[in-house]
C-alpha cells in the first residue's frame, strides 16, 4: 500500500479483528487545521481533516461519530462546527467548548446544528478552570446538554460536591483518568460510581495510553471494572488524531481492546451502539 493511501495519525492499515455492529459510534475525535489560530497557551497540532477521519471510520467499520472541540482552539468552535455541518446530523454530533455566560442565541444555533454538550478540559486548563464547572453544569441543564469533564482523578475528587450536585449528565473523559492500581481506593472512584449508579454519569472508554503511554493494554483491569459496574453507561471513542499520545497508536488495535474489556457481544453492542445513541441523540 503506497503512502498516499495511508491515514494520518494512525499506525497500520488493517481492519480490527473485532466484529463491529452496524450503527457503531466513535464518541470522541477531533479535527485540526494547521493554519487555524491557536488559543493562547494551547498546543498546535498538524492538519487532521474530517475526510481523514472518515477514512479511519471506514477502516474500523464505524458508522457515526462525535466531534469534540479540543483545547487547541479555545472558545473558537468554528472549525468543528463546519465539520459537523459537513458530516450532517444523521451521522454526527458535537461537543463544544463554551463559557457559562455564553450568548443564548449562539447556543441555540449550536444545538440546532447538532451540538449536544460542552467540554471542560481541566487537564490543559484552556480556556476553562475548575471554578467554571458548577455554573457550566447549570447552563447545560438549561440547554438539555451534558457536561464533559476531562480532569485528573485528584481533581475529580476535589470537585466531588460540584459533580454530585450537577443538574445535567456528566461524561468523564478517557476512563476518568483513574489510577491503574488501587483505583477503587481513590476518592474519584466513588464520585464516578455515584454518578453512574444514579444514572447521571457516563465514562468514555478512550485514550487508554493517557494512563500508560507504553502499554495501553495495561488499562484492562480498570476498564473491565468500569464496564462491570455500569455497562449501560459506557461509550467508546478513538480520540483520533491522538493529541495526548507520545507515539501514534494503531486504532484497530485499540478498538480490539474492547473484546477484553467487554467480552460479551451484547455489552459491546450497548457500548458501541445503544449507549451513544441515548447519550448523543442518534436515531
């Protein structure tokens, strides 16, 4: 296969071994334009287009997807809104980045386009901070959106009162960044479990390398524990083009990890199809 056929930001070209059911959703990916302005303090990223991602989905056998605004562009959602429009609401949804005091008219326009939530990336801290979580959650409740939180386990524990009281659904990014050893002893585990069991929380089974860059498969015991605790509240995503990876992974191999994390076909069907359809409002 020549270089022109290669998909950027993913290794190898073979499909996954796992049988992917029709209607599967990649619940977390980004697009990048190398010429677009970068938010102050954010990291730039090379071009990663919607067309590139479409080729990746075809390789994986995944039908639908959720665009997630990265910290790179701060509050400027222009690039991802354009990609959302191009993809169409039949196949795509989006999670934006907005401030709690954002203009109501602009948010209604986003909702009509297919935006269903807002993200607080508290790992990079651009452009939101922990103090924004409570007012942002209140705004999400008014809109009927969810709040997506990317934070360290320690910060999730610190935000426990705010997250437990959130009046909107809370989606924890990237396995809630829980520790790979003694996770159940960490205070964040209790926060995540409380929200899952109350039917107000979700966890993204994504970016396992963010917990162990050298061995993404080491996340297996934690991922299995999350799936066992609340299989109906788990969703999966590629995190393509992997902005927090030190080496570019093989997306098919990452998808195949689900066979270990969720051995039952019915559970994988829920994680890949049924759960994201409920969370993101796919028909």
